[in-house]
C-alpha cells in the first residue's frame, strides 16, 4: 500500500480519519480543511507531513507518530487538540499559527521538538506534557495564557526571545539547561513555582544545570514570580529585577573553601566552574545583578537576604581588582590587598557588628601593647624627673634581672589600654601622651584607625537595628 498523499487537497466538509493506520506515510502538505477534521487515535507509521496546511478545527487526540512529523507553516483557525499520544521521532511546529486554543495535555515527545517562531493567539495548554529530548520555543509568541504545569522537560529547553502574557510553570520539571534569554513578559504574570515542599535539590530547576534569564524583559504592567524554586545556577545578566518577586528561593551557597569569609546566598556566576578568572566586564555584570537583588530584597523588607547580596557585590568588586593581571601572583595580590578586602576583613562589608567589634578590640590590644613597650606618660607632668614617671617596658628575658611584679605590670598595661581608649574617643585633654618617636607615630596612626573601626561597628549596628 502506498503513501496517502493529499497535497494541495481541499476538504470542504468534515473529514474523519479516526483510528486510521497510515502505514506508508501521510502527506497533507498545503491541504485545506474547511471543516473540522478528526485524526483521533490515528497511527502514522512513517510520520506525517502537514506543511503549510490550513485547519478549521482538528483533533489529534491519542494519535501516534512513529517517524519525523512536520507541521511547519500550518495554520489552525479553530481549536487544535493534540492531547495524549506520542511523537516518537522529531516533531516540527516551526512558524505554526494557532488562532484558537491549542491543547497538548499529556502529550509525549520522545525526540527533538521545535516550535520556532510559532504564534499562539489564544490559550496554550501543555499540562503534564513530557519532552524527552531537546525542545525549542525560540521566538514563540504566547498572546494569552500558557500552561506548562506538571510538565517534564528532560533535556535542554529553550524559550529564548519568547513573548509571554500570562504563563504558569507550576511543579514543572527541568532536568537540564533551560534558557529564557531575551524573553519578554508583558501585561500579565509569569509564574515559576516548585512543589509544595521544596525537594532536596530544589523545585522546578535541577540545580545542577544552568537556567538562563539573561536579558529577560518584564514590562511595567507585568511581573515574574519565582516561588519555591531552585535558582542556584540562575543567570540574570542584563535583566531588570524591579518587577520580579522571589519567594522561598534556593540560591547558590558557596562552600567554605570557595570564599575567605563566611557566605550565605550568592550567584553562581561569581564562582567559575572551570577555575578560570573572569574578565572585568563579566565581574561588573555579576556586580550589577547583585545590586539589583539588594534593591529587590530591600523593597520587600527581606534585609538578611539583602545583606547577603550586598556582601556578594562587594566580593565581586574586590575580585575585579585582580582581573586582567598578567601574572597569577600579581592578580592574587591585587585581589587581596585593596580597600574592599580591608573593608571585608574589618566588618564583613558593614554587615557584622561582631566582626567589627572583634577588629576594634584587636586594634586596642595592639596599640596598647605598642605604647606599653615604647613608652607613654601622664599629660601635664612636664619633663620627667626620673625614669619612673615614664611607663615603658623592655622585652628582657634575663632571669637574673629585677622584674616588675605582676600587679605592677597589670596596672601599667591597664594604663596603656586607657591611653589607647582615649585615642579612640578623640579626647582633647588626654590623660596620657606618647613618649618617643615610635610611640608618637603609633599614636598618630591610632588616631585614624581606631575611630574609623568604631565607625564601622556603629554602621553595622545601625544597618542591623534601623530595620
């Protein structure tokens, strides 16, 4: 039996191909169906060719395709129902136009599937659909609601440059890379929501593959919601996050070996998988994403999250100083010896008053010890009449020498602490003054460093409790 060829045919009345087995192929290229056509439970053993075909209502419910099938350039002027059934080989829906509702509920695509440049003028329903191979919705236009709830996308999925109005991806499973790069959301809401209880790997996205939202455009009257979703490998370069809401989202958490300070939430882009240094431009794009997240979390009063992303921004700017270095050592020095590194060491970039207090205490002890050994005396005493009026200790390890008692030593060290504290508080009439060039130089340095560290601590306290 030969192939069923209906190229260019016109069907003016209803056509029924229900339960038909097309054993040698079916060709309906450029055919026109003026009335509804029924292909329910049909089997296309050699695939089907519906290229540039015009349908006025069609049902492919339960139909199965065993070889490559093409609907490229076709127009569906009424409801098109592809629910259930299987495409065993490639399925091509490029440049297809769905004027009315398009239903793919429970359909299985076992090979590569493409919807390049397709247009859905009405609702599109892909609920519980399974894509076992790569699927492409690039440049697709969804003018009404699109539903991918409970769908499985087992390989790479692309929605690059797609246009959405309202869409839901509730408990949708993306097993590998997914891209929404350059996509647009206008006039409605795009919701990506994980299962009721977050899986160990997170909801919706796998957490081990990239999910790209680079250049995602969200209109002023639109919004994007990520709820109970794993965004540990998400990329938001060149995306405004003003109208994006994050609820119970799982972000990337760097291991202790990946960061010199304790980190919480972070962006995967900051940490290069291949252990290669990022260039300055990429560091700046990561920093900009962190800034967007800081503003986003601040607006919803999630201040702990905002602080984590603030730390991330500062860390990226610190690392950026070493980008582009010719030698590995010079790059390391530039990353670790700059103002951002000092700021991070002294107060976790203004977020931890405990770290700032620790630094302040350490500075007080260091300067007190310097004064203790290099000399200081009470103010207003004039020139000392004897060496006893100057408090200065030597590092003398001679066991036969006469040493001050522990009580005397503790009292003098307490005085040196009081001297350092007076420098910290910038008192005009200090009780003590330095003696000797080294002590005077340290006093001048302490006059700058101690109040500055105190300011960092107060800043961290204000940041924490003003909220």
